[in-house]
């Protein structure tokens, strides 16, 4: 019998769901920047980016390409578009460590649904704070922020991927999560939150609005995605929390 232990999987090995998500972002950006003519790319931005002015019902409303359907799908599709190479690289680099753990924990279907929900939450936060704005918002950072928020619910637990006592990637992703109230009392979580908010304020890494006045940071979308990920984590999490009761199998008669 071979008593050797199987090799541990590297902690940053990408699960299939995240690989597919990142591949989709890259493929869309490559097609837009290298294949589509500039006029077509402008049409793509108008139809698939998130434009608060699209929801304007006042007398100042203007027609925007995409019609009524775009009022629905742009809550998601904006997150698949990026302004330039640095924009998409920043989002991917932020996503790799946290998205890997979340995708591994949730599985593909929950992961994709989670990314969609946090993208929509980011768009909603942007709409509430930028009513009537014409500048389109694009970028995956609301979903990236949501994945980071979800990850910190279990990242610092003993055995988690940010703890000092961690195992392989699968084991690190499946440790029981902390209840939200306990996570928010953890000094490491609070420190992470402080750094995250500081980075967003100072550097503005993430979603970008493209308008006539240049590039601006849609930081409200970051906040919306982050709080959605933090608060809705338990709805997606398939791992029982420590102390939860698990039904025992029936005793044989």
C-alpha cells in the first residue's frame, strides 16, 4: 500500500468557474479592442453599458439604443465590459485570490449567480446616486467587490486561505464561515475593510464611467456590490456553519 500523502493543491489554482469567467471578460475585451470598428464598439457601449439616463422618465428623457430590453440586461452586461487594458487587469488581479476561494466554495452555478446579483446591486447603487447621468458605467468591480466581501466571511477562519493554518485550496475554501456579527468583530476583518475602503477612495480601482469629461470612478457601485456580497453570502453558501445541526440518518429497525 502506498502511504504517501497526495500532493496538496496550490492555494491559488483557479477553479473552472473562475477560469471561464475571466476568459469571458478577456474574450469580450479582445473582440472590442481588436476586432470591432470604433463605431460598432460605441454601439456596444451604448446598448450594453449601464446608463442611468436610460431610466429617466422626465421631460428631459432622451432615446438611448437598446430600448426597453436594455433597461433589464444592462444591470448585468455592463460588468462584462472594460475601458482599457489596465482596467481589466486590475479587476482580474483583485478577483484571482478571492474569486478562486468563492468559486470553489459555491460551485459554478452559485458562483455565476452570485456574480450576477452583486453586479446588479452595484448598478442599483450607481443608479440611486447618479440619477439622470448620461455617462455609461462599465467594469466588473462591483462583482469583484462582492466576491471579496464573501471571501472575508471565511478567509480568516482557522484553515481558511488567509489564515496561518491553511491546507489545500479545496479545504481552505470549505471551512465553516463566521456569522456576520462575529466577522465584523474580528480585528483582521475590520482591518481588511479599512484597507479596502482606503484603496477604493485613493486609487479608484474598479468600475469606470466614460463620459465627455473623461474617466471617473463609480465608487458607489463598488460599495453596492461589496455590501450585497457581505449580506447575501449566507443565501449562497452551501457549507453549514460550525454548530449547525445536521440531520442524522434514521436508525435501522
